[in-house]
C-alpha cells in the first residue's frame, strides 16, 4: 500500500475514499431491508428507508437522485454523476442492491441488524451481500464529489430493491419503466467480484465476468386421490418423490465456458499442470472453501429446496409439488432443460417462478485493464483473473440493454476466512481493513474508468 498521502488529479491531499466506508456500512446494515421473496412484493420492511438514506447522502454532496417505486415500499435510487468531458458519451453504470435475505437473530453471535464492529469485522446481515459495496461506492463518490474530482465519463449510480428475489420489483422496474435513466450506458459494474482467495500461497482476485442462468421452478405431480390404506398406482407423492430423488442425485458433466477456461488456466499455471475438463475438479479444490461456489460453475446444477403435499395422513392427495433452484451455464441451457425433462419423467410438469438468462462478457478491454491495475496498485503481489458467478445478480436485468457487465466489489480477505460461506449465512461479516482496501481500490478504478 502507499506510504505517502494520496492525491487526486484535483490535487486535494485530504481526499480519503475510505474515510466513511466503515460507518456507512454499519448504518446501512442497521436499516432492516429483509426480503422475504413474496412474488407480489409484499412482506418485509422493503427498501424505502434505505433508499431515502442513500438519496440523502448523495444530496448532501450535491448529487441529485430519484426514487423509483412500482410496488409500495420496494424502492430503488438512481443518480447521474460525472461527465466532466463532454466528448465522453459512453456511460458507466455502477449498481448495488439495498435488500438482504432474512436473518434469524437467535442463530447469530450478534444482532444481525446491529452493524457491530467486533474482532476487526463489521457484523450484520448484508455485510458481504451487499451493503459493503454500497458503502464503498458511496464513500468513494462522496469523497470525489467533495474534492471536485468527478469522472470524465458519465456515471449512473443505481441502488436497487428486490435483488434477493430476482430483481422483479427493482432492477427490472428500472430497465422496463425508466430506461431513460440508463441511456448511453455501455458498461456496468456490480457485486460479487474483486474479492481475494488463496491458491498455492498467492492471493487470487476474482472478477465476475459471467453468470449462470436461473430457473426457479415448481414441479407438480398429479395423481388419483384415495384412501391411504388402499393400493394406488397413481400416487402423486410417489411420482413427485421419484422425480426429486433423480434430480437431486444426478451428476452433471463438467462443461468449461470461456471465462472458466481462463481462470483454470491461471490456477493450473500456479499448480504446474494443465487445465482440462478432466483436471478441472482438482483445480477447483485448490480454492479451499471457495470451491463450494466455483465447483458449481463448471457444470449445471439443480437443488430441490421445498416439498409440499397432502392434508391428512390417511388421504392420498391429488397433487404434490416441489420447488427447485436450477442454474445453467452460458451456452448450455438446452442441455439443462432436456436433461431435466428426462429426470422428471412422465406425469410431472413444471412452471417457472423466475427464469433468467445467463450472461458472459469477454474478459478484455479498458475496463478490465482498469480493474486489474487498481487491485495490483494496492496489492502488487496479487493475481487477477475472471470467474463465473454461481448465483444471480441484477446484471441479468441490465444486460438486457446490451451493456458489458462485470462484478467488482474488491476485498482483500484473510487467508483463513471462509468468505463464500458468509453469503446468506449466519454471522455474516466483513473485515474492516477489507472495506477500506476496497474503497481505495475502487477510487483508483474510477480514476481510470
């Protein structure tokens, strides 16, 4: 890290991009924005209070924003910033979501909505998903705005509702009903990228350049109702259970997409071997705890998550249902659904709760160069490579506008922290020094982007 005070091109040595990041993260965590995933957008406190807090922070430094709310309480914030060079018309979208998944306080060591600082970490729901990045972005933007050092290119700041339930009441609303807010954006940067993991003693920073598609599905099996004491060859529960068991036990084949080919080649170079579909599983194991996520992006996956049937122990029901969380790789959607159809068998149908496409952005160009250089300026010993995200982000909606998308919320993490287990997990927390590192890196990134 730098030993001398950093200055911006505006020449202000007091410019401190990390000065507010910890407190902003804590304040955002203290605003409960739990998203219970109801399809109609009801349930939970919504994001309105957090959106108003973000809007006030931007207004305080002279950045005007707008609140967009198609469903009561499900509020997104959009602001326009930068554009100091009128010749630059290629807009950059910086986006983060304000909602979090619910947390059961009795399972945690601390109150999940306290934003407590303990043992060098900020604790609370949203600390890594993703109020940490919201805080980084706000801290950097406010510092630059105060210093009069705004980006040459136009920047759109977007803080969304409902990402944790597919973005249908958040990013989708912005894209479909307020597309003018995103006019001119050619590139986008959002969550879940730029964090470090250890491989062969080296810190490897992973930039999201691709994302699996999402198929949240309801399986329905129908049969003949009857008395539980009698023979019934058309039992809906039996039919559904067979399908769920086959789906849950299926071993999907390894499929390497361009993004993962680059990542695994990087790891293979560190390990002194070659990256092939056959060596891919062993190379993934080099990531330790992160293998649970990265192992899911060299193949399609489906996890049964809910079962429901019947209303009395001695009554065979007419219908039984199950819910599945399916994720498919870019380029392998047809294979995914064909295999799933075969696994379901006869008498089991499905419908979608959410069906969103995968995406993959070439890992090249000026923006990738700026992300790489900004990390290496703060950690010269690091290695930077792309990866595919196993979950979903708002990039799925913004990609509909044709923007090149990446995930870049930089964090330098302790080697012994099982970071990927913290996403939606108990005792979610982020290191204080990782937040400050991320703000410094993102400040450097904006200076070039």
